[in-house]
C-alpha cells in the first residue's frame, strides 16, 4: 500500500517546538492559539492538529519559554517570555 502523505508530513528539518517559537517571534511575541495553529499548518503542513499544538505549548510553557493565558472561553493568548 502506497501512502499519499506529502513530503512535509514525512520530514521536518526543524522540530515543531522551534517553529512555534519562530512564528511567535515573527508575530511580535504574542498571538492566539487559533492564529498560531493556522500559521503552523501553512509552514508544517495540514498534518498538524490542535492536539499537536497543545502538546507543543505545554512543553514550551513547562520549559519557561512561553506563557499561555485564557482570553475568553475557547481562546488562549500565547506570549513569548522575554529574556532577563
């Protein structure tokens, strides 16, 4: 059986966590989770879902790289923490 996955779904030269940080830097350090997911899909391909984004955001928040806060129900604000 031949897979119909595109090359973006098979090989990623940069980890998704790195892509998320780069996208946040391009947006000035702040964006919403929905905007970030759309930008990530444009760069990494349609194989990236909301579940993947949540996993990445959790890793980055635990590492102290980003801060995630709730704006309204179902929408979150993601901020890149500034270096001291």
